C-alpha cells in the first residue's frame, strides 16, 4: 500500500512547517460541508458540520508535532486523545471530537483550516468482502481552504494514520487510498 | 437488525414456488437476459449510489429450486451449502467485481413478472465501514428481487449481505446486514438486437 505523502499545501504538514504562522483567531466558528467519494461502481455523498470552539494553541501544537516526530503514530494518537476537545465533526447522528485544529492565512484573502479527530469517521471501502483490516487507522484528517466570504473546498481522509517523514515532515496514510472530496465548504453566519 | 418478512425478496419466489414459472422460450422475458439498475441507499449520514448489472444465462430449474428450499428447512448453513453446490446461472456485476448467481427464478404477475436472484456470496457489507460495525458472520449471500413490467422496466430491492433462514409465517426470513434498505431504481432489461 502506497503511503501518500501530502505536500506543503496539505493538512498537518503546513502547521508543522510553519509554526508560528497561525492566523488571527476566528473561532468559535462552524462550517457546513458537502463531501463525496467516487469509485468504480458509484459514489457516496454526505453532508457534515464542522464546529471549532477554539484553535489549538501554538504550544499545544508544537508538543503534538514533537510527539509525532519522536514517538510516531501511536504516541501521537495517545497524545492527541489526551488533548482537550476543541470542536466536533457531525455527520447525521454521529459526532466526532476534534482535538487538533489549526488555521493560517493563504495569500491575501484565503485561509486554510485543518482538523484532526480523535477517532476515524468512516472506513471507505471497508464494506467490501475482501476489504483490508482497519486496525491502525485511528484518526480522521480534514483540510480545506476558504476565501474571505467563507466559501471553499478541501479534502478529508476519513480514516488515517500519520507519521513523520517526507519532504514536509508529515505523511498521512488514508485507509482507502482515496480522499473524500469536500466539494463545498461554507462558513456559517453567526 | 432488520428481518425481512413475507413481502420481500426470496419469499415471493419461494412462497409462490408452485406458481408456474414463465416460459424460458419467451423472447421478452426469457434467459439469457441482462438487467441494469441503479442501487441507492440513504441514511442520516449520507447517500450512496452504484450501478449494477445482472446477467441471467438461464433460470434455475424447478427441481434445483426445490432442493434448495428443502435444504433451507434444515437451516441457514444447509441452505448456503446447497446454494453453493448449485450450478452458476448468472452473474451480478458491481463496478469491477463480479459475483456468481446460483438461484434465479421468475414468476409471472398481472403486470409482468417478479424475479429473484441469490448470489453465493455477500456483495457488500453496507455500513461495514463505520467504526464499531457489527459482525459479518452468517451473512453469506446476497439477495435481489426485481419487479418488472411487460416492457422490461421495473424496480427492485437488494440485500447486499443477507442471512436466509427458516422461520416466520412463510417459512423463510431474509435478514439484512445493512441497516438501511437498498433500492434498485431504473431497472431496465437490456434489449439485445
């Protein structure tokens, strides 16, 4: 199984590489998101809500990033699950806890938002008769970019594991090898 | 856990097992023939769609159907054993995966026909990708029912992972693994020139 390295544009790697670049506080805030994943036979679409009470502080972020570098995925998961809950991802009647969230500006009028939940959300393709084991995919990783109006798009690894490595220092391996496309992201008006 | 009763799937075929099957010589309703359909499932979490195709080389002879029905009276395991010993009579294709159909039966109705298929393996465990999904043991087959009109258009149901067992008022129960029913829409018999 190929471990897919995310480039500097994606998820954890950006905050790791750009510690100190956290943008101005916008939380609490929430986003309505429509996601889809397509396969050879068809596709699945889902609506979800992502609520962020506050973003992870610089110190907490650095501690988690250091844990990943020194202890790998298992240590990172342990540390993440001990971190305070700072948001939720809700899909239908299911709610998942966000324990890591970062945002940072991109260009003049965009910002990138990245979230990590402390449990996997969905193992895409795991319903197949010959599906591979799901063990070890302990998290979900979400990343999207929105403009100043609050509209954007992104991707989600609904069942993922992370490890230090690659050009950016962080690699995310998704269970299915294929990401959920977040086709529309809309920041909720207060 | 959803137990499908008399109105569904196999039951219609088994319960009316002594109704006269349609003639396999009919050009508009006989094997070999192929049906295309869109399978759709929806829940609070989202909605999924997939295209499936079912090809029937021939309908299962009455004698073999009877043997499988008799096996079912001895339980689910006996039914699965008998099913897997029966000859392949068709294929169900989803994307790049193909499954063997070993039970195919059609029964004439006022408006067309009701067709039932049993696949010798589960096709997909819908909901199996959720964390904490229930155990898959015993869901060893898949069941399809199509209700077709005389022009070759219809609708249907798919139990993508099913447990067929004796019981209930009709003597047959089909338990579905999936929490949400899968509907087959836009079912069309493919016209071969």
